[in-house]
C-alpha cells in the first residue's frame, strides 16, 4: 500500500493569525471575495482563526469574535462567526462543515450562549444543514460615523450550550459586524 497523503482526512488547525494574504490563498485576489461588497458595510476583523491546509496550502477558514448585542431589552454577548471561506476547487468536500464545527467548539469555551453569523441568501441552506437558524427579525449594526443600519444579509444563530434559547425581540449589534 502506498503512502497517499492527499487521501488523509483533512483536519482543522488553530491559526495564530489570518492575513489578507491568507484570505487570497483561499479565495484569490478578487475585489469581492465574499460576494458582499454591494452591501456597502464596514466589517470588524475576527480575533480567533481556524483553518484547513491541503498540500501546504490554506484551503478553508472560519473566524470568531465576541460581540456586544441587545436582544429585546437584554444586553449580552454573542460569538460572531465570519470570514468562512473554502477554496473554489475544494468546495463540496465538507470543509466548511469541518472548519465551522471546530470554530464552534472553541466558541463554546468563550462564554456566550449563542453564535451569530451573517450570510448571503444562497448560503442559508448550507448553514441550516449545519444547525443554524435564520432570525425572523431585522438586525441593526453600527457603521462608521455613528450610523446605525439594518443588516442587508441574512442573520443566523445557533446555540452554544444545551438549552440555550434565543430571546424574542429586536436585535442590535453594538459594533460593526464581523
């Protein structure tokens, strides 16, 4: 039997940093790699990073960041998930599931009861399959110059602890989106 390294199951590693060059390694150097530039939003960088390498190349990423939020009258925190990316030639192999699952395992150690992400409508089925639920309410997010805008992308949440229930009420992020 020959040693076939490419047949080895992919595994997720925690990345010490995630740079623009890392993003370009996965998605190329296009002007709108996530397909969200038309939303006209300013985004926060993530603080925790998880990736998958294949043949010494970064091919998938998911990032996390703690975010202050109000849900109804309650102020709390959520773990924002963002920067989820899989190299075009590697899509359809379960890498998004692997990297998001690993990021959520870490998110469970960060304290909040829920994770939140923003995605383009075509990605809603993928995230539903991974256990996320779309919110049925608008989400307000901060933008530069003290502007408050309604998030144009779909907001989805997932519990990080057994029994965690997303409260009802309007949602406001007290920061830029991640």
